[in-house]
C-alpha cells in the first residue's frame, strides 16, 4: 500500500513517535510524506520515505495530486486544529480529495492507530482491488 504521512508543526513529534511505535507495520509499505515531516520520521526511524515539498511549499498539493490519480491508499495527517495554518485551503482540499476518492484518512493519532491495526489485519486489502497499481512505489 502507498501511505502518505503529513503532520502540522505542533504534531510532528507525535508523528515521529507514532512511526517509531508502528515501524514494523509501516516498513512493509511504500511511504511518502511532506518534506519536513518525512525528514524527521526518516531520521528517527530509518524508514524509507519519498519526500515531497513541505506543506506550505506545496507538499500537500503534491500528495493531493497523487490521491486524485489513485496513487495513495491511506493518509495519516496529524492536524493541529488549534493553530491557524497559512496553507489551510490546501489542507481542506486534500481532505476533500480523500473523501471524493474513498481514501482512508486519519487526522489524529487515535484514528491512525485504528487504521494501522486494520492495515496489519488486512482490513484495507480492498484497496488492492480498487487500486491494482498500489503495489508500485511512489515516485
């Protein structure tokens, strides 16, 4: 599966800790991330991650484009709902694309844990039928 990782500034450390905790599951999949989040996770975990631009520079939009082309199967987006984001329209667009294309989306650690456990159990294998390209890496 192709999994996108995104975290607002105040949630980046939480994303790192989450990826450390679930490294065994995540390393079995193709990972991509916005630039800063991806760099922090790679440094802390050694996971192989394709990094896009940072969120404010368009990384959210790059991931959104992959969603629109059915190249992303799961999005873990740790949002900070208490801080205004300068690129909020991009964030909203990304979430809307997930809804339009039936991409599972976690916006907090509780939902992310449910999705990752489901991923491990095979609950998201239906994505392989919907998206036979998902075995290919993200480039």
